[in-house]
C-alpha cells in the first residue's frame, strides 16, 4: 500500500516498487537511499540519470531493527536480530556489490588483514562484526568524523573510525572501541552524535553532553570498570523504596516537567561517567565532558499506562557548515569545512523543540503541529513532519542563526516575532517576504561547494539584490531597527551614489522628510573613507538632507572626502544658516575657515581662525580630524587647511596632531606619515616639523611604552644632522632651553660640557641647537644610554661636538677613568670642572688614584699643554690635601717631585686638624 502525502515544498515525487514491504530506510548521502525489508537491504539511486533505479542489494544476518549511514567512510551500519540474538554490523565498500550473489568478506573489528587478502577487500563489499556485552538499542554516526555511537541500557559505546594502511595504494576502513559513557537510570530510545556532542533520548527525557579532550576538575576517564557512587546508590534506592511504598498505596508518582540549561543540567540527577577502553592517554579523543541540556516531560496522568501521545521521537543533531569564505566575486578563499553551529531537535507528538547548543544553549523555536506527528526531519532550511494525514513543512532559522553567530551585526533581530518587530505598516509585509527570501538564499550560499559555478553566480546576484531591497525597506523606517539599513546596503554591493539614486526626492506639502534609516546609512558611509566621490549635485542633496534631519552633523559630513566636489558657496551657505539659527560652535568655525580657503578668501579664513583661542581650535580639530587628515585609497592625505597651517601656524598644527594622538584619533605611525607627506618628504627623510612633533610628544609626557621609541627617533635625527652638518629645513618651534624648561626628560647640561664646547668657535646656531638638545637628552633622567651607543659611530670624536657626546655617554656609563684620559688629551681645561661634577662620593678616590698621578706624569713630559696641566695639578692638590690625612697625602705624592712645590699643600694638610 502506498500513501501519498502533500509534498508542498518539493517539485515532484517518485513511487518505487519494492519486492518486500519496507521496514527500515535511511539516506545514503546525496546519491543513494537504503531500504531494509526482511533480511535484505536494497540501495536505490536518487541522483543523476539513474533516478530511483536499484543500485545493489545484499542480505543481512537477520531482521534489521535499526539502520544508519555515514557519509564519512561511506559505510552502512545496522542492528540486526536473529533467533532472539542482536548483532551490530557495518557494511563497507557496498558500492562494489554489483549483484546480490557477489562475494562478501566478513571480519571482526580490529582484525589485522594480511597483505595477501587486501585485494579481496578492495574489490568487494566486506562486513565488520562489532560484538557488544550489552544489547544494542540504537545507533548514530558522526556526520563529520564518521565515528559510531551505540546506545545500550544505561550506557553508550563509542567506536572511533580509523583506517588500516595495507600499502601505499590501499587502506582498509576499521573501527576501534574507544570510550564507554555510563548514564545511570536511562534506556536510550534514540541517540545522536556529532563532533563530540552527544544527545540521548528516552521516552520522556533528553540529555545533551559535550565530550572534550584534556583534563578537567575530576571529570576524568576511568580506566577500570566503573563503580557506582555509594551515596548516589543509597539515594536512588531510597527514592525507589519510597515510590514503591506510595504506589502500593494506590498512588502513581509522576516527576514534574523540567528544563536545565548549561551547567545547571548537572542537577538532573543522572549520573554520567566516562570509561576509557584501553587507548593510550596521548591518543584519547575525549577525557572529560560538559553538561549542556537536560529536559524532562511529564506523562499523561489520566492513564496508568504511558500513552504514546507523550512519547518523544525524532532526536537529531544538525551541524551547519561553511565551506571557505565567499568573496564579492563569488570565489572561495578556502575549501575546508568549518562547523559554524550545531542544533538539536526532538519532538512530542504535537509539538517540536529546536535548541542551539554551540557557544550558548538556548531554545530557538517551538513548533506546534495541527495533527499528531509520527516522525520529523530537520534540515537547515525546513522542518519536515509526517503527521497522521499529511507531510507538514515548517521554515526554520538554522542557517540564519549560524550566520548570525558568525557575523552578529548582519542579520540581527530577523531569528523574532514580526508582528512586534515591524511597527511600520507600509513596509511590514515587504520586509517579511524579503527576509524569508534573503535567508533562504544565504542558507544556500553557506555551503558553496555543493553549487555549480553558474548557480553560485546566480545566487550571489540574488543575494545582493535581496540585500538592496531590504536596505530600501529599512531606509524608510524610523524605528529601532532602522540601523539595519547599513549592513544590507553594504552586502548589496551598491555604491553610495547608486543608493541615493534609488531614493524618492519628491517633496510633499512643501516639506521634505528623511527617515532615520537613510540618514544612518549616509552618515556612516561618509565616515568610512569609501574612496567614492559624490557628484556636485548629489553632494548638495546630501548636505541639504542633513541640514533638515540632523543639522549638527553638517560640519562633519562636509569634511568627508566623499563630499570633495560640493560647491564651496553651497557649503558656506549652509554653514552660515547654522550660525544664524543659533548653532554656533568651534567646529562650525573651523569648517568655515576650511571652506574659505577653497574659495580663495584668505581674509575670511584669518577672521575665522582668530575668533577662538588656540586651545579651542585644537579641541575643534579633535572633534573632526578630517579637517586636517583624510584617507584616500588607503593613503594619508593632508587637507588644504593642513597645508596652509604648515606655512602660517605650524605650532597650532603640531599641537592639533598631538591632541589627535592623545585622544586615539590617529596612530603613531599615521602621524609620522602625515608630517612626511605634508612636507613632501620621502620615507628616508625627516622634516623638522616631524622633529617638532616628536619633541612635543616628549613634552606631553606620553606613556613609558612610547618613551624609548621617541628617544631613539630624536637622538637618531640629532646625530644624523650633526654628522652631516645638515641644518633643519624649517626653523625649530622649540629651542633646547625651551625643552629643558618644559620637559623633565630634557636635563640640565653638565657645566663641564659648556667648557668643552666653548673651544669650538666654528659651529652655527642650528648646529649648536641640535647638539644642545642631544646633550640635554643624554643628561636627562629617563634616557637609556646603552641604547644609543651603537648609533654614535657616525658622530666622530675628532670634532668637539662628537667628543662631548661620547664623553657624556661614557660618563653616564661610569667610565670615569677613560673620560679623564680623553679630556686630559683633548681639552685639559675641562678636566677640573669634570672632576668637580663627577668625582663625588664613592668616586672621590679617583682624584688621587687617577687624576693626580696622571697629571704628574704628563707634567714630566712637558709640551705645549704644560701650563694647563700644571694649573690642573695645583687645583687637584688643593682638593686632595683637604680630603686625606697627612700620612695618606704623603703616600700619594710622587717620590721624585720637588719638595718646595708640594710643601705648601703638606703644611695645609698638617694644619687642617688644628684649624678645625
């Protein structure tokens, strides 16, 4: 008998005769259907020219109780019954079964196949026997990995799919029992397994677990046979005794309905334990689990017997994949499948439940059936339900929900009740229908690997078209969902000019009204640097639109690069209207100054810039950075106003860019690039205005993370100029004295440095300024001296400037003896000032251990510097005579010295004790 159903969403149906009455059936991927009848399984083609034609048939050991197919591994698994015994068997390589009488190989799970028999397994179907200690009740295959999960009373057994490598050309499919999941007090009616997610269903209960690798807080795999927790056992026995006692008194105990999500599902009362079955620790896939969902339904209390009207059926885990990433031209970036989301469905006779179980566990939808259901199947787009009289079809949101998880901004608030969402009557029906079509097209594009190139191109075009129509609808909305105009227009691929061309610009009753959705889209698009320049006409319409709808945004939108072609007179007229309407601000002033420059009216520009203090002008630039800096085709472009300020008010320009950086409106590298482009310098040349900006950053006391980088930039530039005697291209904004007074990072230059530098009379002013700034940085408290040493090589010690820097760095590194030698050789007049400043406290001994003997040695040698050395020796003896006792003083004097020369210092040293 054949019963025809109303197959509403399908184009056609085929009636295929069978030799025996079908008892079990299941799909075989995209091209086959398996039908079990009696002790035989038939496979029918469901694709191509051989539609509905028999492909093969093979005999089973007994009557088939359950049947499942795995696309991963391309195998069929069945629970079979013969002589009251139950068997679990997997049928592999079934496509090679050409005739019903073809040879079939049978082997046990895990049995190693010798090379001599490999050819037989390659060319014919073979059966894998999987013995179990418990009676198998239900089965499920992982659609991703091909692993097999078997449900038994109070336990689930996991068989991992693997391959035996016979040789380089052939590998044999096999299974390995890897895990047992013990679940007390449950008899599974149906199970479902997908990439570590386990769903178990009894007549009235549903439990979902997630198996995970690694170790976690005691939920470890047990390697020995499991023992029931005594306390749990006592509790269960107590409950059982209590129920038995009550039932004996003519009462029936029914547990109330219960729903527990996430970690709360651990309170279900079901004891779950994992038991490893011999795999080594490093090979185990799963070692602990996480509770996701527990739901219990109440039976019909009108009868003592459990009614079929309350039993659950059709448990299913549905994964949603994305194959690669689609670009705008329809190309895939990758062909690898990515699991985006996972859904769980189960059903009562009159209602179905759909949950999302990845990332978060939540109830997505509840489906009410008008008739009693017998079986249901969930797909990414539809839920098909066989009822007592019909095949019902419901639209579902699985693909759309997965897309929302991938990109939450795109399809927000579409997975809710339309009657409450869309309050605008004129667009409600349009949005409803367009949303349905859009979600179906998007769902088809989620797995683009299943599409032909022509189909993909058509779907992409339809997708963009639906996005454009939805953008049109939302642009007319003035509700909380009007912001969806932006993502839909972006997905449509329409340019801003094309969107504006779709608008109705007609004026009703002399008043033009612009809805919030359109304003939201245009405003955000003008902020996104789209590299799209609107025509003069469209730019005028845009500024008129914002003047009517959001006048505060007029200065901002006039600064957008997309508004470049607007007539300056038109822009100025709207800005003056803002002034007359009482909307006066620093931003309006700066925008008027920028427009005046475009008009060539320098007097108006100067008047606008003088109307506010420099501090307020900086605040205005922070409010709208595009007055100074714009981006076109990914490149930083200074505005006409920035170029003018470079010549007339460089200090204001530097202060404004510094304000942008401090307020996170521009990055460090972007600011550097801006000044280089502004001054028309290449990447290898540093303009003085950029050096001024770096110095301003130091004065502004930026965080320590940026500090050493700034030191490196400034010292590198100072050293380069000094080594090349290259003057700055513009006059520096700050002198070294200004920096020392304003910034703690610039220290006071040591007194002996001035004496050293004073001997060089050839340096010009700019040269001495760079040198003073470098010396001041080295003398400052924050500078890391070791970091500059490798970069001092271009600065030769042959020059006084180079000598001062090298001696300063060695002094900061506490190389005092080397510095004394250098100064005695190059500039003896600076030795005593150097010693007075540096040889203090623990370094004071160097006066008599280093400086005194070195001066005595050089005086003996004579030469043109004899008088300088002699003068320095006298000052050194004066210091040493004060510091040392007479005996110690005499020990440090040279043995061959003239007594008359040293006698006054000896007399002073001997008398100082009595004088004190």
